[in-house]
């Protein structure tokens, strides 16, 4: 008798496979629409077996969101050996490129999961904190002194950049994807310009508007 030999996955390999399927599905739909039944079906296992590897649906969701956030923070991590300006530009380019390439996943995280899934809020907050620390690190690398309003201002700037990147026209992928490439370069330049203005603003004393 002949037959196809089935490769048995280790528990860690199976968990990686299931999380990977979850990430693929997150690129197609919101976290609310992520079905553990479909994940199990795509993996060729029963739904009950899926919960052998994850304690609950909440636990599985957290694993998927954690993996997505880890990929995002890795993609936006600049080379520490770079000089200050190239370091800043690599951080910005990584941010822009990731969101433009994985737009649906990013939308599912920052607009979907954050609002409807409090179980993953802490993971998203940690990710934003990592990005905020990189903004502060960019200021330090540029030789600028600490600013009293740095933390709240950084959060406000990150929210501005988040919206700009999600709303920016992506362009049509024409010959060689030139339009999309140009759109990405323009967006990087826009974000860099806003970053420079943001740093400059922090060094100016706050002034109340005249009444």
C-alpha cells in the first residue's frame, strides 16, 4: 500500500502555522471576522485541536496580534550603527513601507482591534510605546536636549503620522510600480518634514493665543 506521508508538526511548529494563518486572514478581514473555525480548516485540523494549542479564542487573538505587532516593530527598527539623519530616515521609511505594504493588517490593528478587542489593547499600547521611544531616540541622536512636553507631543505626532500614512493616496501601480514608488517617496518626505517641524516646535516656549 502506498500513500502520502504526513509530516507531523511539533507543538511550536503547529502554533506558528496557526498564527501564520491568522495573519494571512487578518490581511483579508478585521479581527472581529477572524474565524477560528476557518483557521482550523485551513490548517487541516479540528477546531478542538486548535484549542489544544491555545487556551481560548482570546489567547489565539492575542498571539496573532502579538505576531503582527512584532513584525511591524521589526520592520521599523533602524540600524543602530547609522548616523542620526540616516537613522531617522530609515525609521520613517520602514514605517511608511510597512503600512503601505500591509495596509489591511495595520488597519485591523489600529482601528479595529484597538476599539473592539480590549483583550489586545495592552499589546497595541506596547507597540506604540516602542515607536514613541524611537522618536525620542531620534531627538537624542540629533543632539537635542530633553523637552518637557516630549512625551505627550510624541504621542500626538504619532497619531498625526498614523492618519497621514493611512490616508495618503497610494497611486496606481503602473509600469514598474513607478506611481506607487513616487507616492511612497512623497509620503516619506512629508513625514520627515513633519518630524523636523515637530522637533523644532518642542524647542520653542509655549505661548497662549491672544484673547
